[in-house]
C-alpha cells in the first residue's frame, strides 16, 4: 500500500463532469490499494472571474483581500470533489489550506510555504479517508489567508507530499508529461521518461509551461520525487528525480522557447563601482522581470549591458531607466530591440560533453538563423533570435541534438 | 463616538454597484464619528448557485462539505466590500467567521453560536479600522467550517454586537423596518417604531419574513438592542428592545400571516399514555415542521389531535403517520384539509387587556370569514382560515385593532 499525493489542476476540475472524472480516478487508485491525498486547484475560470470582480471595484485591490477572495476558488472545488467522492461510495474529507496545516510566509498573493503541520491530514489518512486539500493556499503567522501565487497548487502538492512522507507525488495536468519541446512547435517532440530536478528547473525557467520553477526547486530541496502525467488518460508521464549518473549520457534533455521578449542595451556607462547597481535597482523598483544579462567593457573604459525582458514590460522598463541614465552620464544611451525570442537547450549531459554550444550555433547557422545574445549556465545555453525564427530554430536544434527519436 | 455593528444582507451587496453603495454608507457612518463593524452576507444569488452545483453532484451532499462550499459566498463578499472601502479611502480589513472568533456548536449547515472571541475584531477597531466580518459562518470545536443556516447573518451580527459591547446593532435590509403587517397584504400597514423582543419573536415565528425567530431570541437573551432599517435610504427603522411598561398600552403590535398550510386531524386515538408520543415522534422523525397543535378528548375516551404543517410537507406527514395509526388502533383515522392559512395577532398589550380574542373573532365573523383552529399564547392569538380569506382577514383584523393609523 502506497501513500500517494495527486495534484489536479483547474482544467481537470473545470466542470461537474470533470470533477466526477477526477473522483473516479481517485477511486480507481484506492481500489488498487493505495491511499490518496489529492491537492486541488480552483475550477478553471473561477479565479479569473473573481479577479474580474475585484478589478471592477479597484484597479489596485489590496493584496490581503485578494487572497481572501481568491482562496474561495479552491475551497469550492475541494467541497465539490469531496461530495463527488461520497457519491461513489468513497469516504473522503476536505481540508482548506489552514486545515491542512499549510503555514506560509512572504507577501500576500505571492506566499511561500514556511512549514506544514500535517497532523490532521495524517489522522484522516489513518482513518482510511481520502483527503482533498485546497491547493494554492495556507495561512500566515497572523492567521490571515494567504495564497501562493501562480502555480501555487503544484507547490502545495509537493510540500504536502514531503510533509506526510508520501511514497509518490503525481502532478496531473492536461498534457501527457514533459516533452523534449512543446509539440505544437516541434511536432517530433518526445515525452521524456525521466528528468532531473535541475533540468526541469531550467526548462521551467526558460519557457516550458508545465510547471513553475519554484515548485521544482522545492521538490529538489526536499528530494520529493514527482511525476507529471495526464488527468485525461492512464499513460505514464515524466518522472522528475535526483540526477543519476546515467542521465549524463544524454547531452540535451530538452529545448524550450520563450516568445514576446525585448532586448534593452545600455551603452556609454562609466565603468565605475555602483553604476550597474543604479541601473538594475531602477528596473527592479519598476517590477521589471530581467532575465538574461550580458555585460562587457569597451576599451574606452565604458560598460555595456544587454538584457532581456518580457516585451509587455518594455515601456515600464524604458520609463524607469531614462531618468537614471540621464543622471549617470550624458554618454549613457538606451537602445532596444523588440519582437525577439529566446531559445534554450537544457541537459545535465552538458557538464561532461564539450562543444554543445558550437553544435547548437552550427545548426542554427546552417539554417540561416542569426544569433543575438548568448548566455550559458552549467546545464543550459540560451540565445536570443528574431521571434519569426523561433519555431524553426527550435526544430533544427531539436534535430541536431538527436531528440527527434 | 459610538461602536456600531451593521448587518447587510445579500440583496444589499448583490452587485458591484451595491457593494460600492454599502461602502459609501459605512464611510458616512464613520464620518459621523462612529466606529463600524459590518457583518455581510453572500452576494445575492451566490449561495443558490453554489447549492445548484452541489445538487448537480449529489442529491444528498455531505452537510460538512456544504458548509465548506457555502461559506465561500460570504468570504467573497467581505473581500470585495473591503476593497471598495479602500478605494474610497477607508482603512478596512476583512475577517472570516474564524478570524472574527465565531465558535459554533450543533450540526453542520444549522450551527449555533457557542461563543465569540472578539479579541481580533476589537484590536482592529482600536486601530481605527472598519472591520468587515463574514456573516453566517464560524468554526466548530474541530476547527471545521460551520454555517449557521437560514438567517444566520442576522445571528452573526447580533452575537458580534454582544461580544464587542457595541452601542447599537443595525440590521440593514431591503425593507424600511418592521410593519404592523406585510404592506403588500395590508396597504395601510404602518412602520412600527419600537417593538419588544417577545413581540418580534412571535411575529417572526408566525410568518413575518423580516428576521428569523432565533436571532431575536439571541438578542433578547443577551439584551442586544437592534434596529431593522433599510440599506437603500436613510429612514429610521424599527427598534427592537426589551419590553417597556408603555408598550402594554398598545393591545396589538402587529398582524402576521402564513400561507400554504395544511391541517391534519387524527381522530379515534385511545386516550392512554404514550399514544400522542407515538404520533409526534413519527412526525419529527420524518422532519415535518408541526406548528399549531389543538387536542381534546371525546366523551367516548378517545383523543383527537389537530395540527398544522406546511402544505409542502403534507405527503411526508401522511406517509409517516399512516403505519403508526394502523398499529395503534383500527379506530384511528386521519383527516386533512389543504389550502389553509394562518393569521396571528401579536402584542404584549394582550397581557393587560381582556377580550382580545373576542374582538378578533367578531371582526372576522362580521366579514363572513370562518375560523378553523385557534391557539393562543400569552402575547399571540393564531387562527387558521381558508387561504383565500387570508388577505381579507388580515385587513379586517388590522383595522379592528386600530392599526390603520
């Protein structure tokens, strides 16, 4: 008998029929002899409707009150799923984040899991009950309702799996697993059987939409093995685990892309301490999400920064930088390029294989695709390119690294 | 500076515009120098939508899970109202039932207020904040979410007013106050300025829809003065207070009616101990709400019970009684009359005035209206009559007791 945590996302519980489908899946698991704790998102669309109501009332609603409002979505879905389980004869009980003992820290609408007191969940499990937990939420030290931000239900599931010592954690979603690339972009993309936490983290950070990077980070930190699989069929999914020596045999695990990026290049900055800090403090103060940063010095003693940001944040970045640059130096200038994309290859095999970057650039060069910025980490290489080259670039790189199977 | 509890019902917060209207009313109160704690129902229609979802999943949903589901309605409305207050510059904070310290007992979906730990609400009040509390909900000893059943938000408001030692409790609703009769039935009905708890209780028990009787009972027990008034205008409403000597000068405070009733008469019961218990145990086991009971013995040593029930429960009452009657005696028979109404007059003045019943019956007799069952309490006389005579009966009685003003 295994103790299994399953997480079902909003589209998996998006209607009465789908809730009943999830109930039947849980029943099937139980009939196999497993004990199930399920972590549930709000019914698809509910969170957006609630946000819409809030925005009708205020353009900048209180984050604390947004948490109170948004947490109702999951509270509704856990009650409905629990009723659906009762209806098919399964003894089940719902828990809000508070009742599941999820204690949070951090700012409202972007909470972090501080700790989990799993006593109540475990007591219910011991009594043979299926426990249905509201994902995405907990309470903070003040006892206030606190949500975990985008992808928060994945984080809830992994944290609860850790807290109750589950044998397995399944992230059930509307895709079959993690693919070598988005199959809508690369039709030859293959489902990955096993992937390391680090690879999964880098893919999530570089555009793969399957999971949020921070959930993967939490799983790695606490060594929670989890499987990403479909809630719509019984196919096996992708197992996310600690890196094994065999994994290094594969040079590249996957290719990820990110659209709608912009590049900002700042030139003519005097190469003196504190100048860069002024630039990046201005951007972070304006809540601009800077991703790649490439910096170098010219022989005139000047510094040049190039950085990528989401295109949607281009104007706020420009407005934040202009006064700072004027204050620093008359020479300081801002150039930009919009309509670019990012293409990344990820794989722990990079650590033991040489020439991966060269192989990637050659494949792109042969396809006539121009490379913009380049940035590398131990297991990832990211480049920028024109957005119209993005899909073709992903395809040629996917083929070049033998991922087409 | 007064500390005021205001309760706003579902129709008062039924849309974004109405929520903003409530926020403005609260702001106006605060600008008068008062401190406000507001108890809020779910937005009109939300509770019904949630019940509908639950019923799509189960014809008999778990009561515990219904509480989890239904409590989200108030949690949403408190967050939205708090945002609306912030938007007009008022420092406000929301509290769920749990955060307001509402501890409950009793069965799920029909909770009772056990006690209130008002520390958190009072702390917020001390900081000058408007506190917006979710009505209708609390948590029980197990920490489970628990709703208070129909009219529960009124009960929440009165209990919180008591717990925080409020100077006043206002029940804001879509009517101007308590009337001597429903103005749709008796166009000459007058708004009552002051009414005693007992009168209010009896009117609520006998068909007045303004408030649930148990909220009035709670207010009386803890001596919480409250005012029923409109959330749509600034008219003064009806003050519900402890009985004063002056109140007895008025014989009848009001007339209330109840439609769609049925009478069941059981004849031929042997007049021996335990027989009546069998009859009424069968009815209560079938969850039939028995109201009036009139019993008497015949000279043959037989007992006869007449009782009224809601017409909608007639079939379940009949099915519950038939096997019991057969088991008691071959003589026992069940007669019934459907399509009847109840008409009540209520007033503490009855205690010191004689001939009230005679005056009521005479008015009805002169109008050619036939009286069925009669039952009396210290401050109420209730009769049954044909439902088609109900409105006319209310009008003639209203006139006869000088309530037309």
